[in-house]
């Protein structure tokens, strides 16, 4: 798939806050996550703080506008005694879906994982999102594991 001309992927910068938040709110709205400004502020503080618990990458189009966001982190893999990666979120603006941006973001994550010596990268997505499931089925392997959670 051809990639959007002029696409650039890099860590978020302080001046990206407004555009990042717009995309992050769209992502949250897509999954019907209640508005929570404090949580949004916390996530932003994590991804822009060096050494924070979460990292981010943003995709910019040729004019520099943010068109996608991704959040990820290092995680231990106890079975193997190594470190892997976990992608918490990947969201591409609706106007550029199908243009190769998501694949470019995944490739950027693969490069990060290789550089850090990760064993793998894992993530979850909703089975109510067939477009993301179809994309992830093309670029990765679906595991046999089922996700459970305990809420407090």
C-alpha cells in the first residue's frame, strides 16, 4: 500500500498538545470512553516526559498536521525473561484511513522494538472494530489468548 506522501513519524512535542488531544478524544469517543480531562492530561504528561511510563509517536502529513497517534511501553515477558512492548493505542484520523498511515506507524513500532531488543509487541483491539481487526490480521498474528480484567 502506498504511504501518504510527506508522512513523518516522531515523538510528540509540546506544541502538539492541542492536535494530539483532538485525535485522542476522537479515539476515546470511538470506544465510548467517558470524557475525563484529568486522564487526558495524565496521558499527555506521560508521553512527553522523558522516562515516563508511556511513550508516544505521532504521524504528520506533508504540511505538519497530526493525522495519527500511537502510545506504547516496555513490558516484561516473564516466560522468557526478556522485555517486550505493549501498544496501548493506535488511532488514525478518519480522513486518512486506508492511506498507509497505520502500516507506517506499525513499522515505526517494529523499528523501536528491534532497537530495544524486544521479543514482541502485543496489543488488544475490540472485536466490534472490524476495520482494525482486518488491518491487524494483515500485519501481525492473532494470538490464542483471551483478555480478562478486574475493575475497581
